[in-house]
C-alpha cells in the first residue's frame, strides 16, 4: 500500500508541474492593447556637447576629467553619441522599430547651468523642446526622467546629495521642468536609481562624485533623495496635475534574491529590504517610513561599531506622511538576480556590512559581456510578484531591462535575453495578475557606460565611436524588436 501511495504522490507532483508549465507555455503572449513598448537612454550617456553654449559642468563632467584612471580606457562622455546634434536620427530609429515610447532624461546643468533656478539656459530648454517636437511628429510618447545622475558640479561643491538643501533645489528644478514641458509630457520620473547614486557615488566611489565616505554618507544621500522625490511629486500634484493631467513616479532597481538554503528566508527578506525596500517602502507601503528590519539592523550595527546614534537618519512623522504615497506608479529597473548568503563576521563578531548579506551568482547562469549581469529571466517574474504582494499591486512601468554585447551586429544573445524576460513579464501579468503597463528596453544606443566607458554595448543600435559623425547601424535585435512591436505579440 505504501508503494502505491508513494507513486500516486509522485505522479500528482509530475502532473501538477506539467499543468503549470503547460499553462505558461500556452498563455497568450499578445501585449494588451494599452501596453506601451519603448526604449531608453540618459542624458550624460548619449548627448555629448558637454560644454556647448552655456551648459554648466555636471558632476560626471568633473569626475571623468579629474579621474581618467577610474574610467575604462580613460573615456569620457564629452562627445558620447553626439545625440545633442543627432536627436532627429535617433528618433527616426525609434520610429523605424515601431516603438510606442522613448524614455530619456534631462540634464540638470544644461537647463540650469549654475544648478539654481535664477539662471536658465534658453539653448538648453530649446534642445529638449526640439526633441519633444520631433517625438510628437513621429507619434512617440515621451517618458521623461528629471534626474539621471548628472547634477551640477556647483551643487556637489556644497555636498551634493549629502546636503539637505538639495531637496529644495531639486524642487525648484522640477518646477521649471513641469512649467516648461508639462503640457507636452504626461509621464515623468523624478529620480533614477537612488540606490546606485548613493552607493556608488558616496560609498564605493566607483561613480561620480567618486567619494568613499562610508555608509553614513550613503544613507544621508538616500534620505535626501527620498525627500527630494516627494517634494517634486507634491509640486506636480499641487500646482500642475489639474491642468496637465500626467503621471509622476520614481525609478527603483530591484534584483530577485535566490537562496542556497531555502529555509533561510530571512536572508532574502533582508536583501530585498536593503536594496529595494529602503526606497520603495517609504513611498509605496501602507505605513511609510523605512522598513523595520532596515532600521533595526542599521541601529544595532551602529551601536556595535561605537556610533552614538544610528547611521540611518530618522524621518519625522510629517516627512513620513509627506513621502508616503508620493508616486502614481512603480518604476522598475531590472537586469539580473543574485544568490544571497550570510555575510562573515570580523574579529569583533561584527558582520562585514549592515545587511549581513553577501551576493553571489550561480555558475550555471549564462554570462554576458558585463560581469555583473547574468541571465536569470525568472527573477523578473518573482520581482513583479513581490511588488504586487507588498505594495497593493500598483501600476508598474518597467523602465530599464536589457543586456550588453561586445560590439557585434549579430546580437543573438540580446534577442534571447529580451524574449525570455518579456515572456516572464507576460506570465506575471496574465497568470499572477501583476499590473504592468509598459516595458522599456535599455538601451537605444551603444553609449557611455559610466565607469566601463565604451567597453560594454547595451544599444540595439551600434554606434561607431571611432567615427567623427558617430555613425549608427541597427543590430539584428532592432529588426526583431520591430517585428514584436508591429505584431504586438511575443513570437
């Protein structure tokens, strides 16, 4: 009898797995009628024209010029893709692929050369108006990011994001953006990836402004960015929404975290809350504020390290309420996943980082040109389900998803990557009920890839950086994307 029961149990599990896999296989892979498919870039990575007209110096301009040894091949974004002059050609490429939207960012020092609202660049404003005109003529919806890492160097001299005055200054900048472009733009993102801005700019120092000040500065940076985001949201909500009728949110990067030991679910929770929840929870959760586990862990470790107070700043009740709910959508950047393990402790019994987590990759995961980016498509579905479960199924706009290549035109791996991640997204939408409204490929062009210079190529359009005119050539993935966009189906 036990033999029969065992086989019946095994057979049931097999049948269940087949049903699940079959359900995913036969799922309708059409994109909903109101679903937007687009592609993205950011200002410093593509525009060039770093000192054209009266544009001010950005923190990235200063960083690459003063620290050439920190950038692969001592590259800079001085010329980049020269999209400042070639934006019409870029829009044509988007049009040719049949895409619905274009996500691009505004350069703060191109609009406000000194960083302050009293000096505005007519040429800088005209450039973005001209770009919007070109998009309108080609029926492409603009998704505008107000800040994508390139704040004015003049503001970095007074502390950058570690100075709370940035909250007011970013609000002033955002108000000008809404006043200038809000009648033409119905989709704004305030700030791109605060996690990366603060970690890589103020703790690891691998990106501008290149500081290694430790996690006190990183947490202070994040604290001010959350306030600045909320300030911009409320300015839009109170002063512009009624007349302009757009949406405004923030863009957050989230990995999925796998476990070596599936019983150690707390590690996954900690990793998610430190990486993603630290910025999502104050905005999207019902209670607001930082996640409890983040506050507790940082406070406890701060005491062990001899600090007189937690390294993580505290929000007042007023700020908690002000930040809570300050987004019309959840902007998600997702590329890959990680395996998490408990971090080792030093000789004093203190874990090597505040989260007590180290991140690894599975050797079975497929490698790409970027050593940090492994292909793990199922991670996207997990992340989408997590956002749904934790934050009440908000509207999700995927604002970055893509993969690098080594400069080839035959980018088969990109087609495979995009297909597998789009498929997981559609499964999450249609089987799990995740409220995803848009998908954005990263990126339109091969561009300046921050500290990696021009050594990693994320574009579906190849750019010849050795040519004076920065000639563009569509890769094979561009034709594949065109087929997907025109058929509105993941074939």
